[in-house]
C-alpha cells in the first residue's frame, strides 16, 4: 500500500451509511459524511471536506438530496461520483468496514472473503439489527470498488481477551456451548483507541497499563483493561446490558420482563422496543435522550416537574456509571487511569463531576477548573493533584479502522 494512500472507512446501518477517507498512519481525514434516511423519500447525503485555515480546521459541507428510492448501493455510487470529481478516488487503496459482531470467530481485523461474509451472515443471529446492515455496506462497496481489498474490523474483537469468569453467565452451560450465549462486549475499537492514547499520555508501554475506560455516547459501556487487554466490559450478549444509555435501559431485573408480559400484556416486540428505544435517559426523563437537552432542562426554573425528571435521569445515569466503574476494581490489581470518552464523556463536565463524586473511596477527586476547561472534545487530565489519574480522551474509531485495515494488509503482504 503506497505511503500517500487512504483507507475509505465504512460504517453501515440499516438506513444510514457513514464514511470517511482517512490516512491510516496519521488519522488525517480528507472527507467524511453520512447518507441518511436511506430507503425513504427523504434520503440525503452529507459530505464534509475539512478546510484548513491558519488557525483551525473547519468543515465545508455539501448536502445532496438523493433521488428516491435510494438504497445503500446508490448512496455509494454518489460517494464515488464525489470522490471522482474531487480527484480523490485514486488515493483510496483499501476499504475498512466496521462490523458489529464477530462472535468468538474474530478477534483480529480480517480480510473480507466470501467465507468471511458467510460467517458475518451466520453471526446475524447474535446481532440481527447490525450484522445484516454491515453486510449490505460490504456488498455495495465491493460492487463499486471491485479491485480494492476490504477488511472487517469487529466491535467485539477487542473483548475476546476477556477470561471465562468475566464472559460466562450463570445459565445452564449448554446455552453457551450450543448457542453461544455469553458476554461479548461492544465499542471495542473505541476502548482500544483511548487505552492506547492513554498509554501514550502517561508514557508507559500499553502492555504494562491498566485502565478503566468509560465510553459514554448514545450507547455507553465501561471496560476494564489489564496489561492493555480487555478483561471485562459492561455490555454483554447484546449492547443492552450494563449501564443505562440514551434510550436503552441497561441492566434491569429480568423479572420485570415477565411482569410486563404476564401482567401488563406487553408483546415481545413491545418489550424489545421499550428496553431498546424508550428507556434510558429518554424513558426516565420523558424529555429527551440527549444529555445536553437534559442538562438544560435540569437547570430550567419555569417547569419544576420537567426539571425534576431531567435531574433524576442524569443522577441515575451518573450513579450507575460510577457503580460500574467501581465494580471493575475487582478485575484489576492496579489502575493507571480512568478514561472518559464518547460524546458525553468528552463534553459533559457536569456528568463527569457527578460520576467522580461517587468514586471518592477509590481516591478519585476532580480538579474542577480542569474539568470545566477540558470540554469541547479536548484531551486532558481532569483529576486533582492527590487523586488517581482521570483523563478525557476523544475517541476516533474511524482512525482505528483505517489503521487496522492498513496493518492487516501489510501483514498479509509480508506473510
Ligand atoms: P454515538 O454513540 O451515537 O456516537 P456520541 O458519542 O456522539 O453518540 O454521543 C452523543 C451524546 O453526547 C448525546 O447524549 C449528546 O447530548 C452528548 N453530548 C455531546 N456534546 C455534549 C455537551 N457539550 N454536553 C453534554 N453532552 C453532550
């Protein structure tokens, strides 16, 4: 792969397709964007070109509406057209795909072959919303870039180092043996990235680093990292387990599900919708799944009821995250740093403060002024002098996908 080449990173959902063109060794982005509302009348594609000024990098955005019916294949064709217009197409030497579930089969970046595609389909039983959509992205891209190698980077891969004691559920053993029911963990590329950046920050080889990383976005997961490897994570068999999230309930008493069905006449689909889409910050607050909106609502003095529910949602959220972080002290023998990332972890000084307040027993204390200034997506330390180290590190999953795609292809070439 030539030195000045770029990897096109694709993250495909059922109705959206995110893309970015990244230099694998530096993380420089030439272009990024999203095709949204695919398969509807309102399909559109937004393409951002970073433009460098003397003081900062700004984004120049092009919004194109797409002729209906626009599917993933047409969105990719539009992207190819734009890349060709801007003479970027020749710079692309590989495609890296985010694939959500790699099961126990994949713990490494993997060159996509027909056999790998078959396995991704087979693993759809574990991730019915995600893997089929990821495959649509792979096939659409394969059609458009016939001669380029394509690599799958699995969200679950980083967690494949979890020991049995962490990934087993206390269910009959045959459910694991015959049906693969176990904890897998998700957000692997993000936990991988921030742990590597944290190791650089403290100037220690990653193989000797122990961290707890908290990825707090619309989805939230906490991971314990021992000697650079994931040893436990809060998400489980599905991304529904663990702490409450934007619209997901996180862990609840499974007995509630029986109660909903038997006493309140919920159907299975309704329970699924309730726990995945109507719970979490949105469900508790009755206002929004958006942390920013809730922080504003909590402060509003004109509606006591709304303000109370917004505060309640944020308080339960922070408390659950603090408890999850504290629980991972059982997984580690020492701790170099706690790392916050994701939209909320990177930007919300309020939520970080709420979480750290619960962790005094673990000797975490905040430097309030650092916490306030380390927002708006900047990296930095937010703990006080006598505290254990607490860092904020903006995640960059696209860069990991580009880099791993590149390294995997280099390895195949050499080996
Ligand atoms: P996703 O998991 O979809 O990638 P993000 O990582 O972008 O999501 O995180 C989205 C969350 O980050 C939303 O709840 C949003 O409100 C929150 N967020 C973004 N900026 C801020 C901010 N300045 N203050 C508080 N929350 C923020």
